C-alpha cells in the first residue's frame, strides 16, 4: 500500500474554467477578444513567470492591464474576484481526497498555480484541512514537469518515491512523476470517479 497520495489541484481537486474569466475580462479590453486573451495569458512566459513567483498579483494585473488595454474602470479588486472564479469546486475530487485520508494515506497537494488560485483552497474546509502539505509552483519557483517540484515534496516529507501515488489530469506530468520512481495515474474528472480510483489503488 502507498504511504502517501499526492493530488494535483486543477482539474483534480477542483475544475478549471478559464473561459468564463476571459469572457468577463475581455468585456473591459480595448484590444482583445476572449479567445485572444486566453491565448495571451496561458501557455506563455507571462503565465510561467506569474506561476513561478517571479512577480505577485498586482504586477500580474498591471501586465494584463497593459497587454489587453483594460479599461481603468476594471479595478484590481474586480479582476481578482473574476480571476479566482476560474477555480470551480469538484465534489468528486474532494471525495477522493477524503477517501485517501480515510484509508490511512498521508495526503499532499502539488500544483502549478499562482497565489490567487492557491488561496481559493483555503476557502474550502475539505481542501484546507485534510492535506498535510501544499507544494505550489509560485512558492518553490519551478513548474511541472520540472522534477524539482516533486523533489521538494520528497525533501520536506522524507518519503521514498516508491511510497507515493501521484494523481494528475495531464499524462505528461504523470510520466514526469514516474521518472522519479513514483506511481502515477491520470484522472479524468469527466469520466472517472476519483474515490473509486483512490480506493482501487490503495486497497
């Protein structure tokens, strides 16, 4: 039996709805529609720098404001509230986390994320209280699939990789975890039950 289960955050413990954010933000843009904003904010150096902690939320807002020509009436506080709504609860993910804890595994969260999205975890009692440790890219300065993000967790927990089960929605990240000696499974929240997946792997 695995001693620990490491959960990704986005599209595992929660779901992610970037489209609703860009629809709201693009309504305040003088130069970008929603599709253009989606391509400009994710999969870019801007995302990488924000999610590895190179700068904080106010600087991110300033850069998006400049990039997209956001109307001055779209305040920082309104931007933050809209951006946090990208994170949508996933009750199946929460039940999977609860299942791992109930079966006696140590539980952890490891995610590529910004402070804004990580902060949403602590508004959810299940996500905030069950995991023993949170490894966030903005805190450790590297993003998956760089091995250093998993190595940081192993350093803190003193776990052997073979004792760990890693769960992510992206197969490339699962493969990166396997390359370090962990077991890893891909979870598709649209078609799978996370509690069943966890139960099958731990029993």
